[in-house]
């Protein structure tokens, strides 16, 4: 599954991607998502196992 497929399956837009191999104690994807949430954007972090990366995403559709 590619990054675009992950986003489409989730109904989400990928804002940024971060390699999973960050130094111990460093959480760049979570920190980026927190900054986006502080700006009012409901960002969340998901793991793309195929690319071994964390994706910061926002939902683009309502599943109600």
C-alpha cells in the first residue's frame, strides 16, 4: 500500500511524513502533529508499515 493508498483508505490527507528511525526519545511526527493541532487542525499520526514511516494526516471526509 502506498502513501496515497493509505490516505485514500483512511479518507485522509497526508500533511507530512517522517522516517520511523528517529533517534531514541525523538518523536518528530508527534511533535509536528501537536503543532498542527495547536493551530486548530485535527492532525493525527499513523504508521505506514510498508514504507516504515509515520504519516501526519487529517481526515478529509466524514464516515458518519
